[in-house]
């Protein structure tokens, strides 16, 4: 039986693990095959042509093959487009990668999410810091929607009652979207939630989603953070804690 080989697959490296003195295990996010594990043999040798290529947050085309759960990397080409992010943008990119590592099942393809991820990575690497928060919120929403963890945002989840445009609602892990009360520090109006739902529709446009997210980024951030932590099974993501520690310094 011939070993299946995949060539010219758009991909990003999410994480790297030592496998031996000369090799690495790569967690990669591919466009047509989802999150996968690849062994990169000999990549740690000084003579390896893969060494300067297999970096996080860089657009790649990969070739790999094998019948085991962990495939073997055959080739890698850097596609260019942007330099490695630095500072807060770099940590934000690692944050996106951590979310994908924790929430995506292996070999479950999400081509639309891959395209959004590629665009958001390019955006945060472009030194346009003013759109960073909106870009992160847009990606969080898309990720939750793609894996089926985002409720409809134009109705109350438990009652299916329509949202009133001027009333306030909040998103909570076990109750979905519900009417806000005085104890809720962060909430959005019904019209704001409805605008997010409309923009997340079948004809989702990232520029449109960025525009809508920019208008609600501050109250939306803690609600999405709580929801993501809940589904990741953690009280705080590692990259989030790193940001807090660096800010305290």
C-alpha cells in the first residue's frame, strides 16, 4: 500500500517539541487537513535547510507523508509576506496558537478559520497596533463559531427570545447569551450583538468583522476570555499569564 503524500499544503507552525538530539515534533495548522503533528528529522543539525524556515507565525507550504498519526515532514518552503512579529504582537500571535492547540481536534479541517488566522497574523505583524484588540476579538469569535461553541448572538440562548436593541446582554459559559443584570460588569446592547451575528454570517468579511469588533472590543474582551478559559479547561491561558507578568515588570 502506497504511503499517502501531501504536497504544497499551506500551513503555520503552532508549536515545536524536542524529539531527539537532531529532530523536532511540530504541531502545525494546515488549511486542508487541520491541526497535525509532524516529525522534522534532522532539523536541529546546523546544516539543515529547515532550521530558518520552521518558525511560528510564518506562512509556509509543507509536504509530508506517512500512515502513522505523526506524519513525516518531507519539504518546507517559506511563503514570505511579513517579518516575525515582536513585543506585544508576538505574544498575541502565541496566544492565537495556544487557542488552536487547546481547542482544535487533530485533522479536523477549517479552511475559513485558517484564512482568518493567516490574515490576522499578517495584521498583527504589520505594526498596526491600533487594530490589535479588534483582530484578536475577531479571531476568537471565528474560532468559537467554527468549532460550534458560540451560540447565536441575535437571541437569548435559554429562552430564544429576541434581543431588544437598547437592552444589555452578556455572554456566559454555561448560559450563553442572557440579559445582563447589575452585577455584570461587561455587556453589549442587543443591537451590538445582532451586528456581530450578522457579520459572522455566511458571507463573513474580516474587514467588516474588525470594524464591528473595534466598536465593542473593551466590553467584549472579558466575556470572550471567560468563555475561552471555560472551554479550554484553564483559569488562565499561559500566554495571557505571560502578558500579565510582563506588564507587572
